[in-house]
């Protein structure tokens, strides 16, 4: 635990050296990295999503690739392809940008369904198949996908089943006026220059150590029952939150939500320097884990009901251990 705390301090200090504010984003990225999951970020352009991802990769001294999703992007542009080499008279395999430790999928909803499926297969199986040959992805492997809530014309919205593959979904907010003032100062000082790297870093072995320590964080049976109860109420909400609010829920959370709570709560406990998970950890993660899994009806959208409101009511209805 002591070594894990030292490693996390190095990462947090390096993040804060480049990023202004966005502490929720830092926590979400670290939870995803430690838990071995992937994260979906939603925000308007210009809120430093790329900077946050590249800073995290720079801190870990890992491979970082950025893929700009467009409608004409092909699956082979992501996974790789076989190219004929005239000099040798044979085909050689060229691995795609997905073969990196940190992969930023910028505006994933602008790529076609076929391309999205190829990427999500790599996320789930941690491997790609090129010309009948399997290529395993490096470890750790973290996908940071972004989508823009504006300009939906000409985009391919992620299906609900594919959204479920992401461990967490974070909504990135605008900075405060004071934070934006600080950003301008850092631009002038050169801190945000692309060629300027962090002064201290950790190794991939340190990341593996964090993941190993997190997997051994204690989760009491009462906490596990709390997680299962929450997932159950999302699927059977009427007796707990009333018919008037339950009618807004189209689909409840899948078992992946329970697994996400288990993995993410262990990572959060480690970030807070604890060797055990508390009910407060589950409550703190509720929006990150459930906002893309508790799906609302069109009627809810028409009445301006947000999934976070329904999630809060579900948590209020489930007794805390």
C-alpha cells in the first residue's frame, strides 16, 4: 500500500503539472487504468481530453496513439493490415494504432458501425486478428473514447450494448473562470507545449503493481450485496421508486454494472489509501458506472429527465449497509 501510494502521487503530481482542475477526470482515468477497464468521455471540444490522455501516457512512459474517427475510417485503419512487399514477394503484417498502451479514440461516434465493432472487439478480447494471425495487445491497455454531444448530424450513435463495454462514462465540464485564467498563464509559460515531457515518470511494472494491489482490496459481503441490490432495483424499479418514476426507465443495468462497481470501487479505495471498500465508494461511483447503463425512455428525454436523477433516486431507495 505504501509503494502504491508513492506511485499514485507521482502520477497525480505529473497530471497537475499540465492539467488545470479537471480532478474528476483525473480520478476517472486513474480508476480505469487501475481497474483495467476503458472509459468513455463526453464533452464539447476543447476541454483537454487529448491533453489528459497524453499526459497520463507520458507519466507512465507508455505508448500513446490517437485515432481521429471519421465516417470513412476502416477497421483495418485501427487494427492493422497485411501489405504486399514486392522486394520479398510476400505479405507482411503492419500493426494498427490500436496496438498501444493508451489509445485515444477521438469522436468515436463519427466512425461507422463496422469500425466501432472492430475497436470494441479489441477492447473486449485484448487482441486483433490480421490475416488469420492473432496479435495480442500490450498490457496495460486502456481505451479512452470521446464523443461530442453536439453536432449529431452524420454521426453513428454507439448502440446500448456497445456502451456497456466501457467501465465508466465521464461527463467533462467547462473549467471555472479561475481555472481558465490559469490555463492562459500556463500557455504563456510553455508548460503545455507538446514537446515538453513530465519530469518524473513511473514504469509499466508500477502499473501492473497497482492493478495487483487493487485486485486484493477487501470487499465485504455486505458491500457486494449492496452492489447486487442496486443492479436489481435498476431492472425492477417500480416497487422501490414508484410507477411514476419507473416508467422513465427503458432498460436497467446489466451484470457488467455489478462487475464495474466491484472493480472501480477497489481502485477508488486504493486511490484513497484504504485496503477496503466502503459504501461511500459505491455511492461516489454511481453516476460513472450507471449513467450509460440505465437507459431512459423517449418520454424521459422529452420531459428533461436525466439518468443521474433516476440513479440518485435508486440509491436513495436501497438501504446503505
